[in-house]
C-alpha cells in the first residue's frame, strides 16, 4: 500500500538532525535511580508550572500545591499588597506542615502544633511565649520560593537561587504565550487522573500523533484525513529544552451533528474575546519539563504530567476560559469542549500503563522513535542533558 | 425518584422522563451518569433531546444565567447532561463501553457550570 510522502515534517529553521536517530535507552523510563537523579537535576531546580493567577483573584486568597518529585508542599498567596508570593508550606518553628487546605481565603495561617501565626506575606505575626526562644520573630518568616508568571501562568523554582529568570528560561516562547487566551483567563474547567506510568512515558504519549488512529478511532476521527492519515503536524519547533508543533488543519474533518452544533455555539464567544484568528491558534506548546498548552481557543487546554514516583504520575488538565459563563449556549459549549478533551485524554491511559508494564519488565534495553516522534526524542535529550549535567556537577563537587 | 410532572419549562414536557437520570448538578456527576448508563437509556435520551437542544438553548439564552427559574435551571442541567451523552452516542457509538473503562479514571474537579 502506498502511503503519502512524509510532507508534514519540513523543519527548515529548526533542523532536528542534532538529535540523531539512534535508539533511546529504556532505563530512564522506569529505573528508580534515574528518577532520583531527575528529582535533583530537574524538579528541584527548574521552573515548574503550578497554577494560574485567576486562582488568586484578590488579597488573602491562597492555594497549596504538592510537588512530590521535589518532596515539597508549596503555599502560594496573594498578600494584602496584591503581590503573589510562594513559600514552603512549613512552619519555621519545628517544620510542621502549616496549611492543610488546598486553597481558600484567609489573611493569616496558624500552625496547629504551637500556634505560630504567619501573614500572607510570610512574616511571623506572632507565637505564644516567643520571649522564651533564642531568636527574633523577624528571622522566622516562611521560607520563600521563587515564583513568577507568564501569560497568567504561575511558575515556581525550588532552587534557592534560580540559575535563570523565568523569562530567560522560556525565551521567545514567553511572548507567544502572552498572546494566548490563557493570558486573559479568569476561570477554567479542570479534570485530573492518576496513572501507573513514568512521567516521561505519559508525557510522550501527548506529543506524538502516530498513535491517534489506533487509540482514538472514534474521538480522534477529525484529526486525520486521506492526505494525512496519521494527522501529523505541519511543523516542529525546538526552543532550548522546550518544543512546539503546529497542528495540521484537516480541510474536511468528519464532524457529527451535535459536535458541530456545540462547536458553533462556542465560536461567537471566542470571536468576541478576539481569539477567532489569533496567531498561535494551531500551536501546541511543550514546556520543559512537564507542561503542555494548546493554542486552540475552542479547546484551550493545558496538561501537566506530575511525577509521583518512577512509575506513577498524576495528570492535571485545564481548559482556560475568559469570563464566567454569560448565557446557556456558552455554558453548553464549554461543557461539551471539556467533555470532548476528557474523552480523548481518557483513552490514552490504558495503553500508557501497558507501556509501563512492558518497560518495567526490563525486556528492552532501548526504544525507537521515528521521525514523527521527534518531540519525544527531543524531550529525552532535554531531560538527559539536565541529568548528565547534574551528575557532572556532583562529580566535580565531590572532587573539590 | 421521578420528577414532578412540570419540572421543565413549557414546551419541553417530552423530556420530563429523562430529568431524574440526566438533569444532574455538577459536571462530574453528569460524567459519572454517562459512564454508568446502559446503551438503551443513553440512546433514548439522545434521540429525545437532539432536536430540542437548539430550541432549549435559545429559550434559556433569553435570560442571564443568574435569572433562571428552577425550571430553567433543570432544563440547563438536562442539556448539559446531553453534552456528555451526545459524545457517548454520536462519537463513541458501540465503542462506549470500552471507552468508559478509561474515562472512569478521570475526575472533573472544576467546571464553570458548577458555580
């Protein structure tokens, strides 16, 4: 059977040749020792996407996020001064986790152990019998974590002195992200899942289209067509450790009646917000290490794949929206868009877990990526570069 | 428990038999109802609701969401249930039981329609 020529990969300005064509070692996708290195080399020192400014709409609001791979619980607050700050969620008296809730609104946080009380700016406001200590309150504030935002997305960096700013880390992608609906989002839909699979194996599933027609025969029907049966992207981009793809536009997608109706109900609101013809509508961003954001305004979703251990992860998917539901049609369109994305994401879980069982058996020494799985290859290179740099750094400091 | 005889706005009485099963509060509950349902029940609801969906939304769009009556709210929830069921019937078809095995692992934690 003749297949269409691979006309959908024509990377001109970003030649992926430097990534090579060799098989990729399988160990990093299941080995505990490799995951231990990733924790140090990546999750304790990279900018990690953890939320959105719309979750902290006014002074006194807060959220708590757990980053298992860094062993950290993070308290993110908006202070009375309007400033968003991040702290280790740890009482500075004897290390008790300070806040048990996942979010809410309060201007101070009191440790249940000995009632040390902190303000939303992290300062110790008071502690019973403080005069018996051998310290001063001003030296007992919550431990700060670097936090910054781009396009409304909040990123933290657990390195006490991050090696680069968030803007430097994102490079030219920062300006592109700022042009997306997420930058104006005020609310979102969210769904979550847990999966018995390595975070990279899980993440890879969502950056290649090779599997679409096999795993999503019904829900992914609109993604492929006779001239591009696999629905491969029209372009790949490599930006330091990050990568992008430009989604192919199917000229004749097979759309069902209610599906088309629901899509049409959402469009006037997208147009009213000014995103019907936005420049990055077809760009799918993959930000290192574990965050996706799709530019499509009708289904503007982010997807974080959060490692729990070497072979277990958590996925958090959000569809970002501008403004509350105005009328019933918009409410219906948003519900349908969320349920559509959920349908597709849910179909991948079983096969990713099957992949993990196969890899964890140790049967394979290497895995193979074809040219249209180049984003997976680039991801592995980005992760492994960080791991190898960390190992070299550790070896260097051991020698000195 | 069956719904009251006139739980929906006038003109939508033919959907009354589906209210108790499908007009649920909360997006995650609507997803769960879809995933736990039998094919015959999904198809019956889909066939009854598909032609009334545009008229139902036009009717509800006449008022801001905050001004909806209890009947209006019930119709809104029913049409939101239709969003989930339409995906099962129209897109997944006879593949829905297999599809539902994966979807049961997803939890909707927030939706604008929950507010």
